[in-house]
């Protein structure tokens, strides 16, 4: 106790729970915390006052959870991720604290429009896409299933860029999500750590220094300061902490420089420190700025590991018991340098023997792999790694010699296999392989869908798998149903509640009880009415945002995700062009009115992805204004896809496009969100689509295209895309129209290269899958014509998707990997 002579601290008063009480408290916050007169308050002031009102209740639960964690003295999870794609928190927190209805009533009394102020909350967009969104869903689920957990990441000043479309092209603008302040975060000056870079390594001094103990003398240092955001689980059971690091210059040095008159030098140092946490790196970015990316990875790994070890030693006294009290999960390889950092802390700072430190390290870490794409497997040039992290380079070499020795002694590997296991890639420029470091330093390595995990065992990690045959396991991804059903689709959630009661709110698998309503025509009517209302809401939004006029009675066909060639937006656009031709050639047929919506960001340096956005917009302009189409086909690119946009688009979807080249999408989570909201999926047997088919039933999902095995076989047989194209009239004509400038009269050659790539190599098997895809789309049309049959399938999708709750995923992580019963 820090207060002298104090016997008991006063307990804060319980908050009022009725709408009148909440209204009074909101006005109090407005007045006394924000210093605003309610009569003159602006919408942003109301937003902040409302967030503070919700936040106070979250804080009560947060303090109670923290207390409980300390008392239980059990193992805690540390989830390290360079990305957390959180979105807005106001509705999420209010709903999880079970005060949304009362809050709404309170705001009605105050004459404040909750939707209007909710829309002012900026998206916390500290991630690129699925990987970052998974981290956000996991944080919410860990709190929900009562796993004591800390998320660790970076507090980027500029998160994901804001996308505007100008003349059909993507333009990237900085997103200033902190411009109005962030009422959700708490700066923790007391949790600050020094993080070093560069310099040299000397043997440790002193008689008791161990043989492996070294003293790293960095020549550059920054301060990492923590910002904590409370993450409330469902029904406020537990509130965990998301701790994000900000980089700051070390003040004393700066002061010295200022005093010595070196203002420019001090400024340069300060800018250099702050640059560390300024931008989120776009996925697939070019090598430019690579050094800064490695610095970011080490910065947040080091701060997090120092924090974890400090907390452990403070509470348990002995660093050797770390694996009993801490489970550190690496979300992909971005935090993989943490393995070497923990070794450094154990050996250099705590004087442990190298082998003992390695044992502790491996028992503490586990690693989730998110991609098999060779270009996405992280590695760093040895000279760069060594210059920035000289001590970690030594540790990597020392670990590598033990690892390769063990592999040799096992007698089952030739030189090629030994080379594949090595932490250093010796082919060409020598590089440190972060995936291998993460694998070697973990006791568990998991994939994110059954197919992806199987492929991992026979591709990137096949030799590691032979050496450590029990290490690889599968944890199929999930999504939080609080955000992705209850909050984003209150109409559907309300309907389900009336039909089957409330159990599904606590156990998503209870949605199964909807099975018996699938044939109930009264339920179908209400289900379709909810869908129609969601589509009308999306139409309204698109009219405001992009002046689009779309008919809510058309089939809404939606593909929203990062723009990437493997995700094959191009296949979808080419099919739209082919359909456009068909409608014009056969106007007498009963075409199903369709709206094709696209959304997603392209990495700023990814040329083809940006061209695909332009193509979608060029095709939209031609199709949408052609009277011969009679409004039967509309194409619309929706700018600035983010979590908040997803929350409006997904509940409005009839058809979900999950059409990646089989074997390339590790899991996908967008696919799950759509199905939970009653969209049918058109998809390949890729990632989690395979397991979705198993759960919803193959008659309730539209599968097309080559399997992962068939893709491999086709490539091995010498795939000739030109032959395929020449054998498909529809495809050939669509490609000719695109390449010939039909959609780009202002620049007829714009798409020549893009189309030529399909003729020449077609790495993503667009041509190979086209006919199968087009046929599947016509099958979708036929289904749509039978409204009852469609409704039944859609309801069965909702009923059978419960397994894809991230609560289930987290329980599997907790039981199998972290050994925390949940
Ligand atoms: C769910 C989600 C993703 C991931 O979508 P995939 O289709 O799985 O690639 C990406 N971005 C946002 C904003 C999301 O909500």
C-alpha cells in the first residue's frame, strides 16, 4: 500500500443502470471531464462523453479482472501481433457490457442520435486485413471465454491508409485516426522500456559471468511507452488489455544535444524515434523501407518481452518458471525476433546457461503460420540483421548450430534437407529466415485451416515436420459473433432470438436450433425481409457515398477483401464482362438482376492489384450506363473498405465470393462472416471453405474449380493457358474485349499486359477455372429464381456456422497449446 496509515480505500460508487441515470452521467462527463456546456456541445463531444460513460463500466470490470488474474496466479497468454484491425469500439463495448438498449434510450432522452455519433468514431485500422482482424476477434474471444490475456502491438499514428478512388484509380491518403484524441486508451508512462539498435557486443565482465553471457552495447536507443486499451468480453465477464507501444526519443540525450546547441541533431534523433511507430506497413510492400520494418518488429518484440519478463520476475521471483506462467503466441513471423530477444534476456540479463535458456524459450513460445506464398515468407539479409541486431545475430548462429547438429545426428536428412531447416538461407544473398526461427523456437506451430495445415506439412515445413513430427497442429480460424452477427446485423439477431431464444448469444453452436425453421415459410418470409432491409440500408449508403443507384431487389453479389491476384478479383470481373456480353446477345432470356460489388485496398506498390481496381471501375462505367443491359447487371467498386464498411456490406450480401486459387488462401475469415449473415458462398475448395462445406452441407454452398491437388497436377503437367482460352468462347471474347481497350478507350493498351499474363503463364489459374466458375454462377441464377429454396439454404448456412465462432478457436488454442483450461 502506498498511502501511509490508510486502512481501506473507498470503493467507487456503483454506476446507475437505468436510462435516466445514464443520461445524467453522460451530461456529467460532458461537463466535468470535457469541460463543455451540454447546450453547446458538438457531436464529437457527445461521442467522447458517451465513450467515457461506457468506459467507466469497462474499467470497473477491467480492475476486477486484473485483480482476479493476480490472485489466481495462473498462466497468462501474451498475443504478439504487428497488426490489430479493431474497427470501432463504442457499440462493441456497450453491447458487451449489456448496456446498449439503455444507452440508446438515454440518448433518445437527450435528443442525441446514436447512429450519428457512432459514425464519428474513427476505425482503429492498425492492420492490413485478415491477419489483423483475426487478432482483434481473438482479443474479444479471449476476454469472452475468460482467458487472461494481453495483446501486444504497435500504436501506429497512421494505420491503414484511407483509399479514395480518383478517375477509377486508387489514391492513398493518410488516415488520422488519433486526430480527435482516443478516449479508449490510457498512456502508461510507468511502463516504459529502452530498446537498442546497432552497436557492438562484448563478453560479459565479472567472475560469475556465464560462458555464453555477453554485453550488448547498442549505439542507438529509443523508449517504448505503453498505451493500454481495455477489451471487454461478452457480458463483461472479463476485460483484458491490449498494450500498444509508442516510440519516443530518450530525453536526456536530447536535452544534452539541445543544450550543446545541436538542435538539428536532437530533432533528427527525435524524428528517427517517432518514425518507428508512424506507419503501418502495407502488406506486400516493396523492399524500400525494409530496414524500418525490421526496426518496428524488433522494437515491439523487445518492449513486449521486457514487459513480460519484468512482470513475471516481479510476481514469481524466478525467471526459470516463465513457461509455467506465460504462453507467448506469435501471430505470424513478424514478432519472430522475440525468440532471440528472450534468449538474450535470459542469457545476458539473467545469466542463464544457453541450453537452459533455449529450453525455457521453446516452452514459452508458440507460432501461428498464416501463409505459404513464397514471397510472403519473411527473411532478412544477414548484413542488415547483423548491423541492427548484432547480439541477436550471434544467438541465431548459436541456435542454428545446435539445430543443425540435432538434425544431422537424427540421420534422416541429406544436405538439401539440412539446408531447408537452417535458420540461414544460403542460396544467393544470405538471409535470416524468420519462419524457421519461429518454428525452431516454439513448442507448437499451427496452421489456420485444415487444408492449410496439411499443406504446411508437405511444403515449407516438410523437413521441420520430419524432425519434430508432433509440433505442427491445426487451429481453424473463427470470427467473433458479437461483432459479426449481433452488432452488425441486429435485425437477424433479433429474429433468431425470437425463434430459438437467447442461448446462441453465449454458445454460437446453439444456432443449430434454426435448422428446423429452414422450411418454415413464415420464418423464411421474415428472414428475407431482414435481408431486404439490410440491402436497402446498403443502397442508401452507396447513394450517399458514391451516388450509386442500386435496386435492393437485385441479387447482391459481393467480393470484399484485400486486392490480390491470388484472391482473383480478376476472375470475377472477367465473368462480369462475359455476362455483359451474354445479356446483350440474348436479351430475351430471363436474366437474374445482379449487382456486383467490389471493395478492397491494394498495396501501394502492387501494380497489378491497382490495375485490377481500375479495371473494375472501367467495366462499371461501361456496363452501368449501357441501355442494352436494361439494368440487369450493375458493377460498383466501393471505396475505402474497412471494418465499418464490412459491417454494413456483409449483412446485405446474398452471394459471397470466396474464389481464391485453391491452395493459396490459408483460411479466410470474410468467408465465415458472410455465411453467418445468411449469404450463400460461391467458392473454391480453399482455406476454410473446405470446412465450411463440411459444416453447412454441400447442397448449401456452390463449389467450383480445381482443388489444390489438381492445381499442382495441372502445373506439373505443363499447363498451357492459351489452349484453355482458345477452347472457351466466352473467356476468349471477354479477354479480347479487355485487352483490346473496349473498357479503356482513353488508353486502349491499359490492360494488354494484365491479359497477356493470363495467356503467358496464368499463375493464378484464372483461365483454368473460368468455365467452371461461369457455370457455377448460372447455377446461382437458377437457385435465385426459386426464392424459397434460396431462403432455405441461406437459413441453413446461419444455423450451421456456429462452429466458426472464434470462441471455439480460442478454446482450442487454450486447451491444446497454452494449456489453460477454457
Ligand atoms: C474479415 C476482414 C478481412 C479478411 O477478409 P478475407 O476475405 O478473409 O480476406 C479483411 N478486412 C476486413 C476489414 C475484414 O473485416
